[in-house]
């Protein structure tokens, strides 16, 4: 045990002289490690510290240690690759080039780790030793390309793109359904996006698991100064919103060879979807606040709770501790209060659920459903406030308060009616325009058919 301890200390210090002495004392000490060591070997430690001469001597005496794995299933090559120790990587590859394909517990090979840290020179050696390593994916279905983009390593990405020409790998999806273009757009990596779009094998209109294209992901991501450049680059490459992609068997061909209509500005409907995407966080905060308010109002209604039990007498009504005073003093108003407050609570929770569900809010159906729920939520909160303020107001002031509430209700109903009327008129107008356009289109289509037959 003492000699092994000295061996590990020598590995940590890179003390080649001590290693020679230990080998003279016990010539089989390194050979026994392959049988007894279930954790880091001295080779792992020396590779971690970058001690090249120590690594050379160990590999000369026992090359089998290059294949040993630690508790994380990492080899010395994994460690040297992520650290960027090029000379050690070369020595390990000479002894056992097959370790390029060894995978740790996360399914990452040495090339994956070098890509994460941007070790370009190390990657060149690894790719030269085994091209297959560049094609392997991790346990999360991430290719080496995914790891480069996720860690914003453009130089390593360029190196791999020169080696990898497989269409499926270039457009492969990770476990979340994202391609490398999706990731670059979401992270606003302008140079990476431009570089990828120059490759004619990158599909610009592939969708993720939520049916979003790269342009959709850009619209739904956080706003910053790079959005305009990225959006222009995507559109120049034929990028489309998911709703604008024809639902036909030629979708992929359309993505590769878009017509001029692909550059048409977004419709009013797209703008509505973009607006909701931009305001998603703000709406989430408001919905959460309303849900909290409704919960507090339900748990602490106007007038509070009874503090004691009362069987009932000529002066006090029967009640139990913890029950709402309002339920006894204003039973009719309490029923209305509970109804509208519960409606506000459930509607706000529904809003939160819709926002986190990933539904395509650019679709009219979902946009209308969302709008109705928000109207219902705000109206219920307003009614809850009206009932609450009426209950806690002294009787002598209720007549004046009633007048104020009447005016407020009238104004509120007027606003709601105007909104409803405006949206109805807008929909009717769109329907008429659409009908006229379809009427104009049919004769033209028939004429074309006659011309062809002639």
C-alpha cells in the first residue's frame, strides 16, 4: 500500500525519477494496477496534470493502462482531450487509437469533450485517428456538432463541418428535437447561423418537436439586437414560418428551392403570434399575480373568520371557528364572491397552463381561446374587488359606493362591448375579403385549365 501511495503522489507531481525508483523496487506495480485498480489510475492523474514524460514512461512499461476507465467511465484520453494536452493525446493514440470511440457515462467520447472546450488541435488528432468518432452521438442524442453549437465553439464546428458531409447528421435532432441551426438561432449566435446557412446541406425549414422552424424559434426567443440580422439571414436562405410552409409531399423541395413568396413580410396573424411570444413572460407574471390574489382572497375573505365556536343565542348567530364571517352576515353576496373569485383563480391557472404547454398560439383558434380566458380572468377579478369593497364599506357610505360601482360597471361593459364588436367586424371583413379573393381565383383557374386542354 505504501508503494502505491508513493506511485500516485509521483503521478500527481510528474516525478519521473520516483517512478523509476518504484519500478526498480517492484517491476510489476503497473501491471497489478490493471487487476486491482477500480478508480483513477496513475495514468489518469498524470494526464490530468499534463505530465507528458510521466505518461510516456507509464505507457512504455504498461500500455494496457490506456484502456483503463475511472468511476465515470472516462479514460486517460478523455481527460487529456478535455484538458487540451496535445502531446499526451498523441502518445495515448499511438498506444491505443481505439480509445477514440470509448464513451463515458454520458455517452461522450474524447472528441465530444474536446469539442465542448474548443480544443481544435486535439480534435484534429482525434479525427485523424478515427473519423467514426465524429459520427457518434451522446446519451442525449447530441452529435459533436450539437455540442459545438451549445458551447458556442465556432472554430471546432468549422473543423467538423469539413469532415462531416452526411445529410442526416448535419440535420440531426437532439433529444429535444433541435437541430444545430435551431440551437444557433435560439442562442443568437450570428456568425454560427451565417456559417451554417452557407452549407447547402443544412435544411433551414426543418421543424423541432413543437413544430417550430428556425424563424419560429427566433420569434419566440428573448429579444435582442441580433434578431434582425439573424431573421434576414434566414429569410435570404429561404427560411419560413411553420404556418407558411405548404403541407404537401414537396415540403422538403420547397424548403430547398423557395419561390419569391418566401420573402413576403409576415401577415397580421404572424404579428399577433410574435406579439404573444414577446409578451409571454410578462403575461405569465400577471397570470401568476392574479392567481395569488384570488387564492389570498379565497383564504382571507372580507370580514375575516370567526375566532370561536358559538351555539347561537339572541345576540349572536351560531357559527364555528375558522368559518367566514361574510358567509353569515352577507350570505347572498358571499355566494357571488366565491363564484367570481374561483373563476378568476381557475382562469388565471388556465392561462399559465396554456403558456407553458407549447401550443402554437399563432393559430387563430388558440389565439381566440387565450383572449377569451384573459377577458374572463380580468372581469372576474374586477367583480371580486367590487363585491369585497361593497362588503367592507359602512352602510352609511354604501349608497354613494353603489353609484360609483354602477358607473364603473357601465364603463367596463361598454369597453367589453366595443372590443367584442370591433373583433366581430374585423372577422367579418376578413371573411368577406377572403370570399371575394376565392371568387376571383376560381374563374382564372378554370380559364387556365381550358387553355391547357386546347
